C-alpha cells in the first residue's frame, strides 16, 4: 500500500509509520514542525512540513496522489484547552478535517481509511442511560467524528475508527500527556493520593501502532473498533505511578462519588474563570472515573496487537512526565496546529 498519514511525526503516527514500512508499505506524511529532539522518526518515510488545515484542496490532492490508504492520526483530545464553546474547537480539529480530506483521499485513489478516535465513544454507545454525549462536549464530538468518517464507506472504500483508551509509551523529545497527572498528584497532600475506585482500559504505543496497520490491512466495510489490551484498576495503575515517581509507599485514599462530583464542579468553575471550557464536564467525570471502563482485548488482537510490557510503558511515561513537570528536559508539547 501507499499510505498517506496525517500526524506522521507524532507519538502514535511515527510508530505506525515504522510498522507500515517494516511490512513493505510506503508512507508519506505532512506534519507540523519542529521535530521532537531525538525522536525516532522513520528515515524511509517521505516527510514534508506544513499545516494541513491551511493547505488548499489542490495541495492536499497533490500530496495524496497515488495513495491507497489514508490514516488520520492527528486532532486534539480533551486535555487541550480552548475557550467556550469548546465543541467548535473539536469540530475544527477532529471533524471538519475528515469532511474535507476523506473525499480528496478517495479521489486520489484511497480505498482504505483509518481514523484514530476515543474509547469514550464506545461507552457512550454501550451505556446510553449515562447520557455521556449530552454531558460532555468532547464525547459528543468524538461520536460525531466517528459518524462522519464511517459515512464515507462504500462498496470500494473501507473505513475503520479506532476507539482508543489510555495509551502509554514515550517518544524522545515529546512531552507526555501524563504530565497533567503528575501536576495533579503534586498538588495533593504530601504522602497521599486521593483517587476514586474504578479502573480503565489501556495499551502501549506499539500496540496502538499495530492496530492502525492492522485496520488498514484487514478492515472491511465501516467499523468502529473498541481498542484495549489491558484493564487495570486505579489502585494497580497508581501503584506503578508511585513507583515511577520514587514514592512507592505513598498511600491511596479512595474518594467517594459525591466528593469527586463536588471537586469536579469547582474545577469546572475555575476553568471558566480562566477563560476556557472543559471538554469533559468535570462534575460528570465522576460517573466515568468511579466505574470500570474496561474493554475486552479481542478486537485489538483481531487487528494484530501483540502482548507488551504495560508496566514498563506506564513507568517510562511517568518518569518522563516527572522530568517535564520539574523542567529537567525541553520537550515539544501537544498542540492543535
């Protein structure tokens, strides 16, 4: 396949690009500078720098000429801050690009489309009584993104959306998203982590890359795949986090649902006072964080994900996040454009 990849220098995109290349496919990508210092960007990937959001349709068509597969490994998640209404930002970065770029890719010859989404979409569909789309602009946008992408599937074009959960692994020179968690833990009383009961699905960067390539090679028709490989309770997860932080004996105090909800309400008000709206309503976040958002790993295995060392991936992500929090390394941050 000739693969055109948006986000080829990112944590997930670069890992997927390498696997595509290892399997004999060619990869072309447009990405935003700068490159993270020391990042293992595949040398065989044809890379040009630019902002795809600002490129003309003609320029994009020229970039995609001859591609068999289009992979969208870009966009933003709920951790990027935007002024209200935040949903408009998700439209700009996660939905509108697909409305524009998938038709261009299909006209260029692409018959396989892979889009990286969120596991919140899976739970919004599995638990409609939770009304997650109504409460959370980010989750509503991810459902809209999914519907937008899948609508382009037809007799000649397959579309896969990967509903991704917590992802662990590092890219040299790039700030991990988990630096936010370290900031939160640092603000808690010394020697104590206050967290709810519950747990989450997760997997490593390499496993995500395997599912991206697997979806490109194996998917037929229009499908949204809930992707996970491991399910960990928050206690088990935090035990690894504490070890990576160098505080293995730090205690975990379980916060009840009602207290988490009160804390979330204050967080939401503080965010609005600072001029931005949170994509996941922090008060409603209590419902999600206090449950086990677990996913069977059968879908990931069907797409080719193989076993990995999740504990080491979490440990490495947290260690680099601590360095970022303490200012020990200059790292490229996640950005919208």
